[in-house]
């Protein structure tokens, strides 16, 4: 049976043609959360020019004393940009072509998803489903920004399981007949992004192909699941907490807002998990304010199950981690002074991932006062740099194979929080398109 329509072509607001898109587009707010220098460089490059920097709340500033003032400035900037006509309407799906820093081209489609078909609970069987655990406490922080806002600007990347490449790739193959909407280099080494408007025929193809992809029997067959397994048409890739915040906002107002209210829908970019340009990267754990010796803490937590093997350098540690059989759970240990080791835990549950095993250690360490906080770091070099500071330690996590993601979630439910990342930090989505969320 085909899935109901939980998606539709979007109604977008794009920056006016005379706006400098290079300064308009900035990276997702949940990146470089331990790197104030990155955001200072962005602010210096943007200055007072129209920019999405003035419309989002970089999470590096979540603990700042002027949080309320920042939110007020963001919402005022949204109203001002609308009043000054800096945004132009565009109705219809958009093919997004993101040229990554190394030259790979990742493709996606801008669509709106119906939040009535999204459930972020661990037991979710909805058509739109999380792939990782949702930290509910993070929703409250984002609600403060979204409530009262006129616009949403998405950094949400949603995955479809389309091994035959039936949805995104056919319109991309006909890109020469599509109308260009924007094309710009991205700041701070982020590559380039272009958008092309799908015509009526291409949009009709996308709708038909997505409905076929959401067929329950077809989904079960693709993943060798029981035929009555609820299909998952859209799987969260990046921006899970942003979509969860949109859902929470909609749930608060839907009793009085009416079913056609724009807040019922969320703007996302949909990508095929089988796109060869899409690579999964691990999300490392940075422990800050470590009290005592981290190796002793690991031994105390895991007992006789753990082995800690010294490695001469970062490259050797990464090679050793990659060479281990998947049945063993392991992580690299990065400490000040360039010390590297491989941490191997035996007898880990087969259905569990390495990241769950080590997240349990991190949570216990924080609860016991063995570290002040944990940050989630994208990129091997970033972890090495940050973990070199006194009182810090890094856990270098293994990479999840992207082909196993959707089948694993359908069988076992969402993965532990922060299990994987779609690419390195500079490959993340840059803000460009906007959408009204108030009627």
C-alpha cells in the first residue's frame, strides 16, 4: 500500500537578486560549537550586510549572558528583512547541488514535510522518523528562538533509501532544462551551492517516485523485514533537533491554528543515502574539565572487559580502529601531549553500536563528576586540537556504514544520540532558503 502524502513542494523565500549570497549564506548553527574563532571570522566577513547570520542563533553562544537579547535581535531582523523586501517568493521544489570542498557534488531536493507524520519518540513508527535519540532538553532552547519567529531557515537534511536512484537523480540528469535560482561560493572553505527550480513534469515525477518508495511492502523487502513492518519514507540525517522543535511548536498551536497553518510543515532538504557524494563521518566526544586520569576511569567503568593499547600517533590510532572486527567495540583516546591509544571493549551487545558503549561511559563520568562537560565534535583534526588542551580528553569514534543505517533503525529503533554525521563540519548545510511559519 502506498504511503500517504507526508510531503509537498515548498513555498520558499529566496534572497533578492542583488544580495551578496557569499555573505548571505552561513553554516548550520550547530557547527563549530567549541570554536568561537570560526564564528568571529564569519561575523567579520558578514559585517552589517544582509545575512542569515542575523537570522539564526549559533549554538556556540547558547550559554551567553545576552541570550534573550540575541533572540530579540534575530526576530527583529526577520521582520525587517520581510518589511524591506529582501526576500522573494518561489513556489515549487528545488534541486540543490552542493559542491563540497574536495569537489564532490551532493544533490538534494527542497521539500516541505508534514509534521503530523513525524514522531521523534524512541518507539516511533511514523513515516518521518528519527535515526538517533532526541535530547528533549535541547528542544526547549530552540523553542525560545522559534516561538515568535516569522521565518524558518533549515539546516535539516533528511534521507531517503533509494538504491535504484528513482527520485532525485532523474531531475538532476535533466538539469540543463531547469531554471537556475541561485549559485554562490560558500564562505570559510565550504565549497559552493546552486539551486534549480523543478518544472511541473519534474515535480510530478518526484511525487510519484516518492510515493512508490514509501510503499510498505517494498520497504520491507528492501531491508529483509517482516511484510507488515511500518515503512520509514524519510529518515532524519542532520538537524534532528530542529525538526523536533518544529514539531513541538506545531503541537502547541495546532488545536487552535487550523490544519492548513504553515507551521504544520517544515522545510528540509531531502537526499538519497545512496548518493556516492554523501559520506558518513563519526561524531567524536570531547571531555572538558577531566578530573583524574581518564584511563583509570575507563578501567573502573568497564572493568576486565577493557583493553587500552598505546599507539604512536593519530594515524596509527585511526588505522588500528578501522582494522578491528565490527563485533568488538572500540574508540580512540586522544589526550594532551599528543598521547594516543586504542580502547577496546569486549562482550558488547551485538545490536548495539560502539557509540552506545562509550556514551554510557561518558554519561557515567559526567554523573560522577569525573568531567565537567562533554562536547560533540565533528572532524578528526578538530578533536585532536581541542583534546590537546589541559584537562581535556577526546574519544575518537568509529564511522557508521551508511548502507546499514535505515535497516538498523527499522529493526532496533533510533541509534544513540550523536551517532554519526553526514560529512565533516565544512560539508554541512549552509542557510540560504527561508519559509514563513506564521500565517
